[in-house]
C-alpha cells in the first residue's frame, strides 16, 4: 500500500511544491509535539537539559527506522532541541522541521518529474546532498531568527 501511495504522489500532475507541503506538515507538527514537546520536556524533569536532548534526539533518530538516516536524524533532533530551547517556542522547531521535510520531498518530487521515477530510485545521492545543505541553511536561519526575536523582546522589555 505504501508503494502504491508513494507512486501516486510521484505520478501526480500537481506542481511538485503542493504534495511536498501536504506531506511535510503532519510530521513537522506531530514529531515536534512528541519529541520536543512531550519527551524532551518530560525528561528535563528528571535529567539535565543536555541528557534530555540526547534522549529525545536519539529516539527521534531511531523512530525513522533507517540506519543511513540515523546519524543525520539524531543531529537534526539535537539542533531542533536547541532551536526549541533558544526560542522557547515549539512553533519555531515545527517551522524548521517543516522546511527540512519540505525541501527533501520537494527535491525528490522535482527530480521524479524531471527525470522519471527510475532515475530517482537509482540516484538519491544528489537529492540528499541538496536536502542536507538546505537543512543546514534552515537551521542557521532559525538560529539567526531566534537571535532577532530575542533582541526584539529585550528592546520591548526596556
């Protein structure tokens, strides 16, 4: 059933960005509520923030059930904890999570539309390289944005 669903998404006549948005929204919301909201916040009651970040990040990585993706997902989980802590808002980590998932899905869909599903199945390397670069840019943007929000809040308080 999953192959049928993924095949249908890849064969759609819609522009690549629309299914990418629809596919990226649920994980951004649900995974952030679970791994940053519930697991991280709850574990902070019993452990240090660092240990709690490690726990939630490892569980986030393991949840993806892909050994190739595990290190990337753990690092990403840790970065999302930092964003969550810096901004004190789960919305910020949801937004970054969405941008990362969207960029990955958009690039895969774009590649399938351009070159066909056989090409995308055989050569995911370039897509992942672009996705990782976009992900890192998204994290840097979030940290920069968090700094701006914090300075704005400080000015407002003074």
